């Protein structure tokens, strides 16, 4: 069984796994740029929406929830 499965438990193809890895790297890079003040949240949302084929609202919801959770965890655990 592959490393990734979809919401139905079906194994992802190599291309789908590669796409997921790329989106994960993009989220991490955008988060680093945003945290450093190099990129606005609005710009990060636009980039992610275009790349992940989401609406800007969906992208904003995803990124902000992810980054807020990450920030809260860092505050809680000192990381």
C-alpha cells in the first residue's frame, strides 16, 4: 500500500502523491514567507488557490486554519 490514500481509502497514483508533496512544500514555503513578512496573507492565498485549484475563499480558510493551528501549537509547546 502507498503512503497516501484518498478519502475513499483508494491508493493515490504516483502523480497524485507528487502533487500532494508539491502542495505540502508550497504551503510550508508560503507559511515561511508570510511569517517573515515577505508575503502578505492575501498574496499567499492567491498563489495557493491557483496552484491547488481552489477558490480564494477555500484557500484562505485552509491556510489560515493551518497556520493558526501551527502558531497555537508553537506557543503551547514553545516550538
